[in-house]
């Protein structure tokens, strides 16, 4: 088995196309195709579903990708270990969920650039459940996510708890939600939420379903500012972090809903799949910087 063949296959899985993989590793498209065929011949099985667009791995290809990613990461660790100047190089594939993006992509990102200038950062955004899955499957090296308070990461993933904080329920006075409603009363109103896949939305929906209560989505909107404007116009109940509400243009147009039997909290996590290898220090530096920003923003305990 050839390492270059493995690199080409990993590039296709991660980019979803021969064209993008070609640009990523600076190899012609026929060269990419030839290397993947070589790998498939050596393993005796098809690794890619050629009928799907974007290209997707077959079940065997998914396993090959996860093992291959770890092999390539081990090689990067080896190169870093024998580097004469000790510089940490290669890729650092980092996922950040939207609610943490403002905090994560400020001082923590700057600190990474400053301390590890030779490290190539590839940052993607996504909902927490998807990012957790990507870390577990070695598609990401680490991810900053939010999980419902009390939820722990899967066993194959290591995580550092960065602190817990409240999530506020808000609504416009015109919607007519009682200031201190019971969950049954709250279930009569529509919600303004992220699209399906958002961990917050799933958490709230599961709570309502556990009580056998309806959970109505009035409007789906990806932009947090748009969601708040919709809430302010009386189109549904919304959720927002305390810091998000304090910085929102719509904060004076909504009121906080205090539901005695439902006070959602979330915990921020920095997740990675062990062993960390050469990325142990970058992950630690980013995690500590993010913890400091979140502590300052949400006034979390030390």
C-alpha cells in the first residue's frame, strides 16, 4: 500500500470531488483517479460510490478513511517529532459550532496563529451533533461544541469541559406568552429556531416530547440576528445566550420568559480524538484561550 495513494483517497473523501482533491494536493485529476484505483486494487474492494455527487465513500471506504486518516496523522506526528527546529506543521482541522464562533474565532484563533505560525488551519462550522460525529470519525482533529447540560461526549472522544451557562427563552410582549409559564402553557406557542440539526433545537424538542407536548416550529432561520428580529416581531418564542441578548439590537423589543419547570443550560466542550500527537499543544492552547473568553463573556466560575 502506497502512502501517496492513501493521501489522494483521503483528499477525495474530504473534498467530495476529484477536481477539488486535485487542487488540494497539487496533482492532476487523472493522477488522483489512478492513485485511488491503486488503493482499491491493493485492498480488493471499492472505496468510493462513483454514482453519488459529491463523491461519497462506500461502507468499506468509510472504514478505510478513518484508518487512513489516523495513519497520515501518525506520519505528521513522526515528522514533527524529528523536526530540527521542533516546529509544529501540517493541518489542524477544527470545527466550531455557530453559537461559539464569535468567541472561538477571536483571541483563541489569534493565539493559535501567534504560537504555531507553521500550522495550517482548516476551520469549518456546523451543528454540535454533526461536529461530534466528525471528530469521532477522524474527519476533524478537534471541535468546539455546546451540549445540553448533563450530556457527555461519546466514549471514543476526549473532551474538556469549558463551563456551563444558561440559555434564555425570549418572546415579544405582543405574542402573549405569560412571564412565568408552565411547560404546558409554553407548548401552545410557535418557536423561531435554527434548522433541523441544531443541538439546542433537538434538546428542547426532546423535552417537550418527553412530556407528550406539541413543539411547533413557526419559522426556521439560520442567522441569529434574523431569528431575533422575527422573535421581536411576535412570530414565536426564541432562544439566545445571555451575551447574545446583551449584544442584540432587539434586546429592548423582547422579554425573558422564566419557565419554572424548564430552565435549559448548555455546556461548552473542546473535543478531540486521542491520541493528540503533534496537535496536543495547539489543542490545549486553543482550549485554554476559549475557556478564558467564555469565562469573561458568560461570567463562568473558574
